[in-house]
C-alpha cells in the first residue's frame, strides 16, 4: 500500500501531524528492497519505521517512509530451550503475550513495551531489571541495495544500556529483518528491580509477573493515544563514582545505583527537582507521575515545541547538577535523523 503527502499522526506515538512525501507499508522483503533502491537512486531520503514509538519528527519528511509489517513467528524446540525466529514487523508486546500463552517464559518483564520486534535490539529495549540482550541469540540484517543478508550474533551486537551496534556501525545502510531469541525451559523469575522485589513473597508465576508489570506500566506511563509521548525522553545518566559522591553530599536524598565503576542516576528525579511538572509550554509538559516522559498533552503541539521543551529541561538540569542528559528518542528532520548534539550541547 502506498500513500502520497500522508499524515503520520497515527504512525508516531507523539501524535505529531507531520506529513511524509511518500509512505509505503511493506509486508515482504522483496518490496522493501525494491522501494529502498528506487529512492536511493533518486537521492531521496528513505527511513524505515516500526511503530514510531521512539521518534520525534521536527518537520515534514521530504522522502520515503517505509512502515515495516513483515510478520512471522517460527518456533523450534530443543531439549532445554525454545528457539524463536521472529520477523521484524511483529509487534513486541504481541510476541511477549504469545510466548506466555504458549508456555514459553522469560520475556514477561518486558511486557507492554511499544514498538516492533525489529526495533527492539536497536536500543536494547529494557525494563524491570532485564533487557533483550539476555534473550537475543542473533539479529539478521539486510543491505537493501545489494540484498546481502548478515547474521549478527549476540556478542557482536555490542548491546549496552539503550545502545547497540545497530545505532552505530550498522546504522542507516541496513535494515533489521528478523531477530532470534533463545529462551530457557527452566524458568527462573527475575524480581531484582526495586518495584517488583516484593513479589518474591508470593507463589510467583510468569503470568503473574506479566500482569503485574502491565498494571504498573499502565499506572506510570500515559497511553500515547491519550497524551502523545515516546516513553522516556532522556536516558538515565551514568556518572563517575567521584562525581556521584560529590553530588550526594549536596543532594543526600538523590536516588542512585552503583553499577560496576559508575553511579546510575535517575533522570526522572533530576527533572523533578527542577519542577517541570508545573510548567506547560505550547501544550508540552512532563507527566506528573514520571518526569522523564515528555507529553504532547493535547496532541496539538509540534515537534519543534517538544524539542524546545526538551532543550529547556536539558539546560535547567545541566545548570543545576552539572549533568548533561542524553536523549533516548531519535530526532528526525525533513531529510532524516539528525545528531542530537546539534541541539543538546552545553
Ligand atoms: P520506531 O520508533 O519506529 O523506530 C526507532 C528507530 O529505529 C528509528 O531510527 C527507525 O528508523 C529505526 N528502525 C525501525 N525499524 C527498523 C528496522 N527494521 N531496521 C533498522 N532500523 C529500524 N523503551 C525501552 O527500552 N523500555 C521501555 O520501558 C519503554 N517504554 C516505552 C513506553 C512508551 C509509552 C513509549 C511510547 C515508548 C517506550 N519505549 C521503551 C521506547 C520504544 O518502545 C522502543 O524504543 C521501541 O523499540 C521502538 O520501536 P518502534 O518500532 O516504535 O521504533
Ligand atoms: N524517579 C523520580 N521521579 C520521577 C521518575 C523517577 O524520583 O519522575 C525516581 C524514583 O526514585 C524511582 C526511580 O527514579 O524509584 C526509578 O523510576 P522508574 O522505575 O519509573 O524508572 P526510570 O529509571 O525512570 C527506566 C526506563 C524505562 C523503564 C523503567 C522500568 C530509562 C531511560 N527508562 O525508567 O524505560 O520502563 O525504567 O524499568 O532507562 C523508555 O526507555 O522509554 C522507558 C520507559
């Protein structure tokens, strides 16, 4: 299916009314490669999207957007494991639900994260004490121009906190076509995250964790259909232990976690200290229960309004704590993704 001068309002979770010159919804690899090649030949920008839940459009897009709906879930069983080969256009939460219904456990902590399976390895989606890194066996990518397919095994994906090789070396010239997941038949609950620790005292099952996490997420994160948002706008900062201890002397109530040689801070807490939940600029604010989530409150603001509000947060937090937040959301202008350092710099 193809559309001309199409509004992306229903295809990005900030609910921005950005228009795209040409939009295609693809259901197979052949069409994806053909379109990509055609637009590259014309030197027109080309962008692939899953569900638009981690992007901020600043302006209309002057090229081609391909919406990936290449589906398929294939399961292979070995003595101790389930091997899943999932095509990149599947919905992530649908996959989590599907595995649990089929008595395949492990993904329950990652319930209700929006987006497609193919986007999940890009920022190594994570929540409630785990991330896709723990279950991903491989990621298959294609260069749509020469149709060369490569399999990247887990250890070569360079998975880190909200980062992977797919945001770096394999960025732009490759498309993720499928993801291989490896789930143990011996289920061990993961209840390390502070807000689910207490579940240890119950007769816990994967289904109970799944429902519990869906419920807290529904309470903590506004549904994008009601108030446009892209989840956490910024990443949580990692700082040196020395800097962390210095800050803790000034702000003794600041929450933190020691991770290897770093201290991980809560960006939400830092933003909270700057009282942004009381501010609203051109319809943009932060969610009252979770300051890390920037809202297009009335779904009428523009991408630039959201960007300006995020820059205000960045500067205020930076000046107060000398901590310069890094956006998690990908920023897209008329010709493609832009380097956030253009806007987010000291
Ligand atoms: P899109 O926004 O469509 O794309 C994101 C980027 O990936 C773009 O640069 C796009 O060009 C690129 N891309 C998309 N598909 C492909 C492909 N097949 N090949 C190559 N590049 C591709 N994230 C978390 O980690 N944890 C959370 O708890 C979490 N909670 C969220 C809650 C809400 C309400 C929202 C709106 C977002 C949340 N996110 C969270 C962020 C988001 O869900 C993830 O980043 C998700 O993986 C994005 O998927 P998507 O399909 O929507 O990607
Ligand atoms: N906090 C505040 N005020 C806030 C928000 C958080 O004080 O407004 C403090 C509290 O101390 C709270 C702690 O931060 O106990 C942690 O908060 P929360 O559990 O909500 O997690 P988070 O660190 O704010 C991260 C991810 C989320 C993920 C949750 C749950 C990032 C950038 N965000 O948020 O991911 O769902 O943990 O694991 O790492 C996303 O990436 O889009 C996203 C939503």
